[in-house]
C-alpha cells in the first residue's frame, strides 16, 4: 500500500465539538486534506512546537523528546496507519542506532512528536481515500489563513515576537491584573534577553 506524506496545514476549532480542535493535514504532493479531531491539550502541544515557543517547564511531549534524545533514539517518521470507527491510529517509527522500533501512539501525540522532531508524517492511500477531502477554494483560503491558529489555540503569542518595550508594557499590565503566572513568563523572557 502506498504511503502518502502529509504536512500540518492548520489547527482549528472542530466543527463537530466546541471543546475539541482539528489538526488539518495536507497531502504534500496533492490537494487532499485529512482532518483529525484532537483535544485541547494535544492542540496546545502541537501549537507550542509549531510556534517554536519554549515553555518554562517541558510539556509532556518535550519530556518524551528529551528522553529519546538522551538515549540516542531518533524518531524517523510517523505513520497514521489505521482508521477504525472514525478513530485514527498511528505509529512512531524510531531508530535506536541498531534497529527499527515501532511504537503505537495516539495520532494527536504522534503529530506533536513529529513537529518536535521535524520528521515526516505519512498515511496510507486507503485512509486518504476514506477520510481525505478536497476543499472548495473558499475553505482552502480559510484554512491557509488559519495556519496562524496555533497561536490562537494556546491563547499566548510567542514572547520572542515582542520588543523589550512591549514586554515591559505587558508585564505592567498583567501585574496590575494580578496575573502572576503570566508575569513570571514575561519576566523570564526579559531576563533571557538581558543575559544574551
């Protein structure tokens, strides 16, 4: 069965459930899209990696990547290998230096890992035939515009996008609102820049 390479095209709110999101995967050498419904936590994990944000403490997927890196295990690819009753299944294809190791994974977790490792994501032709879709030009335009939706998912823009003056202004604002968690993150970014 032919493998089809996919790219993460966008993260959007799910049409079917207000508490879920959809990660839209696009065929690299084609026009079909594969929407995968995921939870909010997983959407945030994907968004953080796509936006190159660095959280104060590692998220679960960052911890897993750091562990694999430290043990010399490479994530070579992710394969969305099955679709049963509307649920996608995936595998992480790893290399430990001597042999290939295949690890079953939830699709959302495998995408979050693929984004972190910058490795390819594949699916099979039969899955694309069953669940893939072609979008009309208006929907395609909306999805392309929604590529920035990763920032909306996390509800936090990357602090690296702001100038020091903007960060100081934000810091004063969140302190006046007594949002000390956000203030600590902004302070950390300011301190990080002062050190470099």
